[in-house]
C-alpha cells in the first residue's frame, strides 16, 4: 500500500495500526490466488465476447420498446446471447424479474404441477424461497404447496450431497418431478458447490431417473468457473441480473436458461400461457443489460478477489471463515463466523460506512420480507439491493455469521473490509 494511501486510511477512516498490519500480511498471502482467477476471467471474457459477435449485436439492439413489446429485437437477441454463453437451447432474460428469487420462482412454478414433488437435495433452500415452496410456517398464499405441489428435502452429509438418500428417494417416489440444487452457500455454513461437483450429482440423478428435471439455483455463481451448471447436465438454471452476470450495470432483472420446453414453461409464469416471452417492453434498459453482461467476467472476479482478501484478513484477525482464502470457489460469497451478536452487527455497519452510497446511514437489524429471522443488510449500492456491489448481510441468529459479497472494484472491497474489521475491533 502506498504511504499516502496508508495515511489517508488512518486520517480519514481512523483505521488502526493493528488493522493495517493485518492488511500488509493478508495482501501478500492472496497474490497467488488472484492469479488463478485472472485466468478464469480471461476465458469467460472471451466466451462473452464471442457470443455477442456471433449474434451480430449492434446498437440497433439497444431498443426502447413500449406497450406490448412485440418484436423487440434487443430483448430477443439477448436471450440468444445468454443461450450461447450457457450452452443451452433457450434463455429468458428480462428486466421484469424483480430479483433472483422471482426468476427461480417462475422456473419452479412453471414446471411443477399438482401432485408433483420437488426434491431439494442440497438441504433447505435459501430463505426467500421458503414462501414459494410453502415451508415458511406462514399462510403461504400462492405457494407451490397451496397448488398441491409436494416438497421433500435431503440434508447435506458433511457438506456434501447424501447420494444414498437421493437414490432411495428417487427410486421410491415416482412423483418426484424436479430436483433442486443450490450452488451457492446461501445462509448456510458450507462451501459452495463446484461445477464439477454439481456435474457428478446431476449424472447420478439422471442415471436413476432420466425423466427428472434437474434445476440449479445459479445465483452468485456465474463466471466464477470455466463452466456453468448447464455445461455439466443441468436442465434449467436461474439467477439475478443484479448479481454477477449484470456486471454492476444492469438496473434490475433476472434470467432463466436451459432446455427449450422448460424455459417456455417458466415464461408462461412470468407472463401468461399463450404469450410467454413474446411480450414485455424493455423500458430502454437493453444497453445496460448488454454492457453489464460484457463487463460481468471482470466484475465478478473483482468481487472474488474481495472475498479472498476478506477470508484471509478475517482469519488472521482470529475469526473462522468459509471458504478459506486458498480454497477453490464457486460463488462470490464469503462467510465469517463471529459467535457474537454485537460483532456481526458492527461488521455490517462497517461495510455500510465504507460504501459509496448512503455511507452516512447506520444499518440496523429488521424484519425483512421473505426472511424468518431479523436480518441486517449493509448495501450502499448504486443499484438498490445489488449483490455484485460490496454488501454484507447477516441473519440475527446464532452463530452470528456475516455473508459478504460483491465489490465492483477490488480496491473498494478492500477499503470497505478494512473499515468493517476496524469497527469490530473497536
């Protein structure tokens, strides 16, 4: 770190010598790890560039449709670009998805019918899906459960899929229509699933039941590996445009990609049967969606570097982290276990203080819609709720784990983490 930068951090943000000493150690430790992800970034950048070129994208695709949105070539061509990137038959990329949960919900609801069973084999899905499935303990109006879709869950065994129980479930229950896999850690204490691990699980499932639809929640995982779940057999994936694949520029939206029949069924839940993806004006956001996609391989790796640095410096500070700084990653999330309510709250408040937007705001735990526990969320972002921008959130429940993600630039992520750690110390 430049002497001038060091002095600025000490004078402006009052960063302690203790924190800066840990920084100097951590930044040296992570250098080799950064090189590995630079190679992945280069491959994915080439993949995205080639897809844009093959679909002959020009500024005429930066459309501004209104009303029904019929014949929006920008929208329809972006679907084709995504399908190329994910190596799938079809894709549905829309600003009308309000978040990743909405895209996942459309994928599930579009492909499950009364008396079908959804089988989650990576444990309980992320909290915001509980209302969709109908397992939140509330009224669950409009949930899959209310529509007669059943739900089964197989918990992980030492952080891995329990193959024996999966085999038993698939062979004994012919009503299982869809197998759900969550790539990211979510609010769990486990490593995210590597794409090769997902491929092993998918092959295992298909060997038992070829008729089962395998769905992967791909949130936080795009462009972190050289492959995506659809490259290793996933029938359908979904994610958010204000996470990795939107490149920090997409103002909203989500995507679904996979086999044509399954994407079409999902489109019927986004709009209505008979219309699906044929309608939907795009409000002038197409340039941001294309440009965000182009930047996404680079931006996602900036976030990964922030997570790696966070893992190392927090471990040096005496906290348990997952994954470790030198473990292979499959998403942008870094979990830090504080075992202390005040410390986890102070860490999130520190991330908020280090944000470019709303840095003067002090975040507090609150009853956030879709979550069973109070949650504190630090998110001083240019796009509201954008997880590819530096943010941290934590459910207020033992063992008080904070989940850090994002960072449009590593430099910003680094500064935010230093401020957060110093706030924990103080």
